[in-house]
C-alpha cells in the first residue's frame, strides 16, 4: 500500500486537525504527489501542523519562506520558523539556520552563531553540517582554526558519502593538515569523491596518476579522469587535455584555499 491508497484517509485526518497528517498532506501538495503541485496549499497545511508544535512542519515553513514558495520570500519569517524547529532539535532546521546565519539572511551575519547551529546538527549525524563545520574549522570562521578538529568532522561526513567532505579530507591528507601526511589515503578519498562525479576530485586524482603519487603512475587512467572533469567544464582539465599530453607532465597538487568555497556555496536545503 502506498500513500495514494491512503490519500483519502490522510485528507480526512488532516481536516480533523491531526498534526502528522496535516504535515504529510502539505508535503504531498508541495511535491505534487497524487495531486497538482500547490505550494500555497502546502503552506496552509504546514501551518496547521506547525501551530501544533510539529517541528518538521516548522522546518518546511522556513524552507518555503526562504525560497518564496507559495508565499512572498521573507528571510525573517524563514529564520523565525527555522529557529523554532531548531530549538526542538530538528537537525535539518539547525543546518538551514546555520546557512542563514552564515550568509546574513534574515538576521545579522554571524559565523559564530552559524557554527553553533552546524555543530548541533553535526552532533546528530547530519552530514552536510559535519562537512561545513569541518570547513569552518579549516578556515577559522566563527571558531578557532583547528585542522585536527576539521579532519574529525570531515571524516564523519566523508564516511557518510559526502563528496565535498571526501574531497576536502583528501587535500588534508595530501598536505598533512590535521592528519599525518598520506598520499595513498589522499588518493583513496579523491577516488571516492571522483566516483560521485566531483570534477575537482577527478582532476586531482588525474594529477596523482600522472605523477605516481599515492597511486601507480598511469597516464591512461589520468587522461580518462581529466576527460571526465573536462566534460563537466573543469578549466584546468580542459587545459591539460588541450596541450600535448606528454610522457611526464609534472602537475603540482593544489592547496587548501578551496575550502572557503565549501562554506560560501552552502545553501538552504
């Protein structure tokens, strides 16, 4: 039995004021599952559930206000609803509130407050929060710079399959930042991220294969990885492929400056 089989029951229970059913009906309206997509109707059902203290519905309201779905975009109201859900321990709301604090949406920008919310969600196992918290530790944004703690949080996210965290962790192993320098370990994490389609990881792993760093030297494998990255618009990979692919291209590994992008590109989800 799927949701569509019980849609009538869900509607009836929502109409009688059941909070879980109200939230579920709102989610169905928002996704257009079994009915036309209708964000305005979704907001009405989310609000019914939220008024009864439903944390996930409050998080959904915050998301819709942040993106102006079914209502005019309003970062202040988004932050209000997200904060209520976050204070009830909802990890997704904590993450999204961290994003808004980091970007200054709906409140004064504060990396310190952002780090606090990311930590709360990270401690619940929220992979995106663990990855961003690791990035904040690398850059010393909102908390003291600490490569060892950065590696700890990044590893937790990476173990959950978070491609960006896998890439950052690779760089840290390559440079010995917060962990013992280990080219083989770096290559392993680059491989994990590259397999998920991360263009920068594909390029870095290609570099390692060119130079025989952490992996056997293999120009065929390197060229394949450069091609995958180039196909995604990676400028350096395109440049390498555009030049003569010589017998011994000495391509230097990069540095940790990219980690800022790990934070700056984070968005409400």
